[in-house]
């Protein structure tokens, strides 16, 4: 299988991030909009724990491609993109207005802006 329809999630046992976390709020909203009743068997605040549980065959999860990059390369996990949904997670860089920004902070902000526009660099 090369992709999955969002509705097929109902057939899976899921291990998701904890209620109230940003990724979980986004998923819960999508499930609500699409009328999907997921079978969530476990929740965790630890992405590492979720990955280990999935690797152990306990269930499936929905995680950012970035956090499973190593496991995808090692082929310990397999990704199935959604064919009928695009899940977007936004990050915001915030800082105190009118505060002096060191060169290191300016470099960090420039890097963050580049990544947000071009994507993560390949390792």
C-alpha cells in the first residue's frame, strides 16, 4: 500500500500524542471535520515512546515526517501518506519586541526562516 485514505484510520488502533498538545489538537479537529471516530488505544507526551510502541507492533500513529526520519531511513517504520488530506503544523518564532538580538540569535532566526521557506536540509 502506497497511501491511505483518512477514513481508513478508523480501522487502525492508534497511539497518539496526549490530549491538548498542538499535534493532537490539529488531528482532533481534522477527525471532527471529516466525521472520523479513531480508535485511540494509548496517548503519550513522548514521541520516542510512541515510535517504540509502533515499532513493537502495538498500533499505528500519525507523526511528523521529520520526527521519524531516522526510523524511515532504517526501515524500522513505514510511512503511508494520506491521499485525501494534508495535515499542516505551523510553528511560530516569537521574541521580545525591541530587545537586542545577539549575532547568534540573529543567525538562529535566519536559519529558522530559511527552513520554514525551503524545508529541512537533508542529512
